[in-house]
């Protein structure tokens, strides 16, 4: 007899239950260390890879081939337009993490989500980055995120957005984090 895996929002509910139970029994399982490597190519172009990470009390070696990314700048920012710029990658990472967080935590609560799409805009003034005006911030001055969640009531949308705001990337961006920078 074939066993059917019960899923919600694309997540295996039994695996989710087992993972949560394992973390409740041993909190060390929840400690992850994510990594990325980067190599400058030329101008604004960089090549980054993501492969190994530490999680669930062990080094993960399941990714036989690294994920590869090219970042560059658009022509107007003196690049060759070979990839999204780092600010755009940050925005994409924020949207992806918030969306995954939303649908995962919704599934954990037994809430089926029909669909989610989102968009983000971020305002940045290059005068701060270039050191042309010390009064202008170097970082994004505002990020605006809009989620489209078809089939959800206004109350459900507010609850789902609250779940999305539990995203690790959202919280890293909205709260101070210790960032240590050094040379090898």
C-alpha cells in the first residue's frame, strides 16, 4: 500500500512536526551557521557561491554543487549589467525569506495559503554612499513591501503578514546586528 505524504503550502507536515519535536527535545538542533563566498571579477561585478552550512548539529554536505550568483551594477551605476546589484539581492532575499516564513508558519498552524506574490521597493540616495553629503544616510532610507494574498480576508492577511515579519532576514534588517569585518 502506497503512503501519501500530507503536505500544506508545499511543506511535509509530518517532517515539520518531527523537526519541531526534535528541536523541543534538543535546542542545539536549531543552531545554524549559513555561509557564502564572494570573488570580485571587475568593476562592480562579483561572483558568489553558496554551498555548505552547519545545521541540525552537523555540517551539511548534501549540496554537491554550489549555487552560483553574479552581482553587477546597471550601466548607469558604471557596471556591465551582468546581474542584480547587491541592493537588489538584499531586497530579493528579504522578500523570499518573508514569503517562506509566512507560508511555513501558516502551515504549522494548519492554515492553507492559496498563493502569495509580493513586491518591494527601496529608496537609497547615492550621495551618502559616495561621501558627498554627510547628512545623507548610506543605507536604504525606506523599504516598502506589498503582499498579494488571494483568497484571504483582511484579518487573515494581517495575521499572515505578522507571520512573515518573524522572518530572520526581516529581523536582521530591522534590528541592529553585530557585524564583524576583518581582513584575512
